[in-house]
């Protein structure tokens, strides 16, 4: 029977959401194949229990304090040692900084096929197909491993929905012992940007674009957000101008969001922003230019000056 390996990344003591999405995606295509979740770190046996309820048939942990921080050499040694003894036809990693670093190293070790940033997984004729969205979302390319090679892939955020773990599914976490080398690098300092907003969890987002014109005009955007109980997101233009901290940025180099409602105020809808909002359930675009790209994508469009439209909207919403 073939097996699927899923690397579960631990971030600050929790399994990352993108890894859980990878596990859900693996479960969907697994059929009768076993899904083995693998995690590394020290004292994580309790945290990884939930992997059983999220689709894993087996959960394996390498418990070693050397794995508390992601470093290529130690993780490569831990995962490599496990894979030297256990064969898989498909190996999935999150398309995170860690996953996109580790997966090619593992693929090279296994002489396996490797596809990064997969956006969909499917099976055709018994072969796993990993699809990537390429060239500014204009092309979808599907990859399959040749011959008998295993496929190694990293999967992007949004690959699958993660439901609540099924608490009835429990199991015994297996410890895999490996003697790890001394790390080849060490982290001397890590400066973590303070989180000022959690856009991923937001139901309503008011998006601020360069069309707001000046930092002073933020008061109007803020008022709209307040009356709707919304969070404020931004284009890169706004973040680059220093008007909002970087964690407000939505898009290719920011976060991907899936709110019920996204109200874009003075946002042109450049592809690098669009990739971050395209999964919003409803999009309203307020723009003076009826030909702006987002005015074509949006479900509802208001052609007009946001300095006029936004205060009117606030007035109506306040009753
Ligand atoms: C490698 C790379 C990565 C990038 N990553 C990101 C990313 O993650 N996120 C991101 O957002 N961008 C990103 N960008 C930048 C992106 O290409 C655009 O430049 C950016 O999204 C434009 O932001 P904007 O819509 O605020 O500004 P603009 O494109 O300048 O649009 C402003 C809009 O406001 C409208 N407007 C003007 N005045 C008013 C008014 N009074 N009322 C209503 N509407 C008005 C205009 O008609 C226009 O459509 C990236 C670029 C590169 C090259």
C-alpha cells in the first residue's frame, strides 16, 4: 500500500494552519493509502495528538531540542533519517519559509520530483498531480513525477479547508530516534514584527489603497471600519508609504484573506493585490476610475470619489 508523508510544521508550540491544510488535502486524495504526519521539536507529543483528528493515520515525532528552531541541516538530518527507513510515494510540505527550504533538500536526497507552491492536488490514473498557478495567475501548470519517482511538493495556503479536529480519532504518537548533527548555523537574533492585526480571521475588511490620497484621510476609512466592525487591510502602496504597518498588507507579498466582505477604497486591483483578495466572498470596489482592474473583478462597484462615497456610506450605516 502506498503512503503519503505530511510534514507538520510547529510554530510557537502549535501546528501551523498551512500544515493542517496540507494534511486535509492529503486525506482527500489518500483513499486507502496511509497518511503519516511527521513533526519535529521537543515536548510536542501532546500538541501533535490533534493530527489524528485532522486526517493522519500515523503521527511520528522526532523529539530533540535541536529541532526547536528551524535550521536546514538539523531538519534535513531528522527528516532524511526517517525517510531512509520509510518509503512514500508522495511527500507534502507547507509552502512556508521552512517547507520551501526543506522540501528541495529532501527531494535531492531522494532523487525525487519536486514542485514548490502547489495550489491543488489531484490523482489521475493513479498518479498524483500537483498544480501550480504561474505567470501572474495567467497559467495553471500540472506536474506529475516521472517513472517510479516519489513526488515532493510544497502546498500553498488555501489548498484545503481545515475543519474542527475529530476528537474521536486518537492514536499513539510514535517517537523516531535519530542522532542529530550539531547545527551548521545558529540563530544569533530574531526580530519579530509586532502583530497589529489578524486579517486572516477577519469577516469584513476595509481595504485602503493609494486612492485615499493622504494619511489624514485614514479617519474616513477607520470610521467605516468601526461602523462595520471591520479590520483595515492595505495595498503595498499604503504600507510602503508608512501609513500602516506591514501586517496590514494584503497580496503576493502580504497575507491572503478570505473575508465575507472586502470593501476596496481607492484600490486599483493590481494582480499582486488581487491574489490576496480573490477568495473574498463579496467584493465592493469604490474607485474614481471605472476601468481600474478591480472594478472589473468586484461584485459591486461604486464609481466615485471615496472622500464623498465613504462618509455617505457611514451615514447610511449609522442610520
Ligand atoms: C514583486 C511585487 C510584489 C508586490 N506585492 C504586493 C502585495 O503583496 N500587495 C499589494 O497590494 N501590492 C503589491 N505590489 C504592488 C502592486 O503591483 C501595486 O503597485 C499596488 O497594489 C497598487 O496599490 P494601490 O491599488 O493602492 O495603488 P494604485 O495602483 O496607485 O491605485 C490607486 C487607485 O485609487 C483610485 N483613486 C484615486 N483617487 C481616488 C479617490 N479619490 N477615490 C476613489 N478612488 C481613487 C485610482 O483610480 C486607482 O485605481 C507588488 C509589486 C511587486 C512588483
